[in-house]
């Protein structure tokens, strides 16, 4: 396979970002786009030159001759699109969340297994310089076996998306699946342990029911008595993300701060106290959203080209969704809720 042929489903702001990312990957070529709205259809035809643009998804799958399908569409559409692509023998890059319910996520997992195609979930934070630096320290053993972690996210409200779909409960599933699910994936990735239970609470049951959360807090209990606390505040006026990780022999903290998601001015650092009680600070040069996405997509393209298992799997997507849904259920019930894992 000389170049991996990519078909994109979706357009808009993030669809354009994916197109730009693929243009920077030598082993990939965009060969077709499928869009839903009249507006995006016309804009895609005007902006993409000779690349075919489809409205009908079935026709797109039959006619595009793509090796893989990149899904950049609202959450509630993921299952139909991903299962259709896998059933047609296509590899899939699926933006998070994998689905909005565990039943739908199970359908996707079953389709992936039966098709034996590659499915990678779009948790591109794993590819940022900041989080890769954190992972390197954790895996290197400088702070010993992990015991506790915390991510605090304090930021402005989420963008609404086309026709404000991110504030539509039927389309988004819940806002926790838009922002906090990234932090859940990072917790799973860093701790590399099985999540067992979740205890969550929020400031308002009314906003919880409307999906427009202002403040959400939940603790994930992992096997071997490890815990990770996530706080997600959507009432800020900037983008402020901080991290604490404690191990048996040391600790780590850091932060990524900016005025907005698109701000070129980002402050990012890590402070480490290692097993020898030595303290050091590293200033991290941020890689940026486009760079992180490009690295994630390039990894997917390489997996497709070599027929290898992707680094971010369908199991990863299912687990992160399950933790978020357990957190939401805990917020509603006031009880500790169990995390359901994907059956092998």
C-alpha cells in the first residue's frame, strides 16, 4: 500500500482541521468527503477542488474506494457510521466518544471484531508534548507505583457546534462525553489499571438533567486501591488545566494554561520530585491542537498501512465512555456506581 486512501465523514470546523492534518501526513491521501447539511455540501464542493463530495453515506461507502473512514460527526451518529464502515471492510478513525451509550459502543466493538478491521478512537491528548512527558515520567518509575492522581479543568463553556448540537441531550449524550472524557482516558492511560467504581457529584441536578453542566466532580477507583479525581468546571473565562500525581516514591504536578483553545500563547510546565527526593521543573513547549491531531492520525495511518493494532483501541473508547456514564449515574443516584468493562 503506497498511500492510505482516506474518506472523511463530516465537515465544519473540525472536519477542516482533519483535512489539514491529513495534508501533512505523507502516507495518506484524502479521496472523498461525505457531508450531511446543504451548507457544508456546497462549501466542501467549493473548497476541495476535484475531491468527490457525497451526501448519501451508503453511496459514499460504495463509491469512494477508501481504505479507511475518518468520522468527524456529532456523537449520536457515531454508531451508524462506524458500524457501516466496518461492515463494508473499512478501517475507522472515530472521534470520541465512541458512542453515547454502552449498548451502541458494544455494537461498534462487535463490528470491529467481526470485520477484523482497525478502529482507533480520537483521544489525541495522548499525543501532546505535555501528556507524553507525563507518561514518560510515570512509566520510567521516577515516582514509583502510582497511588493517586487529579486533573482539574477550569475553562469557558463548550462551543455549541453546528445548530448547537452539543447542548442537545439526544445528540451529545451528555457534556461529560465532550470534555471530561478526555481526562478519563488520560487517567486510564497513565494508571494502566482496571477502573472499578466511580463516585460523582455536581452542583445542580437541574443542569445535570439539561446536559449543560457547570461543575462536575468524580473519583475513579482503580484496582489495587488507586484513585483518580477529576474536576470539570465550565464556568471559567480561560482554559486552565492542572495535574497532580502521587506515587509511592515521589510526585508530579503541572499545568497547561491559555486564554482559549485556539490561543497561541500557552503556559505549560511539569514539576517532579523523584525517588531520590530531587526536585526539578521542566517548561514544556506546547505542541498545539493541530499538531496533536496530526500525530494521532499519522499513528492511525501507520497502523492501517502495516496492519497493526492501534495504540488507542476500541476497548479504550468503551472504558472511558463507561466511566463517564457511571459518573453521571452516580451524580443522579448519590451512590457509588460500578464501571462496566467490555467483555472479551
